[in-house]
C-alpha cells in the first residue's frame, strides 16, 4: 500500500496464490479485485525493475511466469478501480472481466516515460478494448484518461461515486453469485472466446455451449420458475 500497490514480485505471486485458493473454493462464485481509494495500482514496481537486465528478464520469464494466472481463472473477476490504474495496474484491470470505476479513477499506460513499452498486455488489450486511435495515443504519450473518458471509450462498464464503489462492485458480484454457477462460468468463457476467434467460429462455439445448457437441471429450473411465476432455486448443476 505504501507504494500504491506497485506490482512487486511478491504482490504478483500473492495474487496468483490467492486465485489458486479461490478457484476451487465451493463457496466462492465471483471475485472483486480492488485497491485503495488513492490507487488501484501504480503499475510495475519501478524500484525492482530498475535493477533487472535483459538476460534476467528473458531467462527468468519475467511477467509470463506468474502474471496471467488471472486470465485462466474461470470464475468472474470484477475490478473495482478507485484512483490510479497505471501501466501494469491498467493492464491488470483489463485482465479482469469488467471494470467498475470510481469518479476518481485515472487510467494510463505511462511506460514510455520510463523507457519501455507496456509489456504486460497493454499494447494488445487496450487496442482491443478502446480501439487503435485512443490506444495508440495513450501508449505513445502516456497521458491519463479520467473515469468519464474511460466510460465513453468502453474501458469501464460504469462509473460510480467513490464512496459507493465497493458496494456497487459487491452488488454486481452478489447478482452474479445468485445465478447458476456453471452457466455463469460458461458465459464468461463464451464471451472471452470472442477475443480469440473469427465471428463464425465464435458463434459456433456459443451455439454448442448454448445447446449443452439443455442438459442442466438449472436450465429446467430457471424456465419452469419463470412459467410458474416464482423465483428460481438454482442448484449449480
Ligand atoms: N513503483 C514503485 N514505487 C512506486 C510506484 C511504482 N510504480 N508508484 C508509486 N510508488 C511509490 C513512490 O515511489 C512513493 O514512495 P516513497 O514514499 O517511498 O517515495 C509512493 O509510492 C507514493 O508515490 P508518490 O509520492 O509518487 O505519490 P504521488 O501522489 O505524487 O504520485 C503517481 C502518484 C502519479 C502514481 C506516481 O507515483 C507515479 O507516477 N508512479 C509511477 C507510475 C508508473 O509509471 N507506472 C508504470 C510503471 S511501468 C509498468 O507498469 C510496466 C508494466 C509491467 C508489468 C509487470 C507485472 C509484474
């Protein structure tokens, strides 16, 4: 916290281990990742990076070795961003499934100011999230985007008052947790395929997953409950 959640090796390892524990936990349906009011995360720990050399980062597989655990995490992860999300902090938020931002949120890829490119997914994910022109401008100038611009650009799903950020994120998480667990996980997996596949292949993947839902008890329960005008009782099977 004293370094604004800068991504030290220890922090990234801890995050990966926390996800390892949350993934199989039966009582966890959804995760909210947040920082402090002042900072979601100020990016890579520059004090650690300063000493690294090319042979070290290459041979030790820096970033790749622990960073993308969150991408393989199969339950939804909501980023609740207040204050700065810079460099690796913005890249971390973009690896979550969606971002809810406080009005105080500020996003940037300022790596160019310290002599590197965004190297933890920023050049690729930012361009996909907000389009080439804005992504290129942000990566080339390092300028900060405020919450309103981030919402207009589609980087964040919505902006809320800073005081209610965590409540709003937890409310969204509770809503997700009230639905059928396998359906939630398949929804996440299917939307994520849209970033990897052609439209025709993505639709094909979606259709197969949709068909498979007709084997779920929760599909029968959800539709029967609607017809009987009562709330559904999902059993996650
Ligand atoms: N690394 C290390 N320490 C940091 C970082 C950082 N990224 N950011 C802030 N701190 C420390 C400061 O050194 C300071 O410590 P101290 O009190 O000991 O001097 C403390 O946090 C508070 O910071 P400031 O005094 O600077 O607070 P301000 O309110 O004046 O400024 C800012 C806040 C704007 C966030 C400013 O600190 C800043 O610009 N930080 C650097 C932001 C940055 O350039 N981030 C990009 C880094 S490069 C990157 O992320 C590459 C991605 C690789 C991902 C790696 C994954 C493992």
